[in-house]
């Protein structure tokens, strides 16, 4: 089974931040977790606000915990808020069910981690996560 390396995590972050600069986005915060939900790498751009770490890693943790992107969980939250509230309670508040958390897959389609980004709109956060994963030569998890 492949693992998400520090080198790959740093590549994801570098490319995600480059995409944010290309788009002229607000300061971003990027967290990359391994398949077990442990932080591998993290960066926050200058002037990124203080809760961005918790939001970014919460998006990634949500994706890992439920096996689908945090965008998909946002849709679940709209349809089944009691379930999402229970999920948040069960996770100790770590789940952030809004777009910007994307699963990272290896060449065999195995989930090896997740990336979460916070700082701009959720759609832009997700765009940067996808760009980072692609630049690292990995695949984003399909919902």
C-alpha cells in the first residue's frame, strides 16, 4: 500500500499556493493529512486569519472520515443536518463539511490522504486543492 510522503505533501502545498497566487486569492492555509488523519504538512500564508488551520484540516478530516470530498458532505449537510450534527459530535468537532477538502488517491485508486484548504471562497479553496493534487502526480478522490 502506498503512503502519502512528506515530499508529495509539500508538492501539493506548493502547487496549491501557486494556484491561489495565479487566481489572486486571499491568503490560503493548506493542510495535508495521511490516510489515518495525521498531519503531514501544513502552511499558512502571511495574513491568513487565526482559525484557518482548524478549518483547512477539518475539511480534510471530513473527507477522510466519510470517504468523499467535503463538497459532497456539504450536500449531505443541506439534506440531513441531524446526521452532520451527529458526525460533528462524534468527531469532537473536527469535521468541517464545506468544499475545500479533497481525498488524495494513489495510482491504484487507494485513498492515501486528504488535503484541506481555507482562506478564500470554498469553491476557490477546492480549486487550489485539486491543482495541488494534480501537480504532485496524484489523483483526487471522485465523489
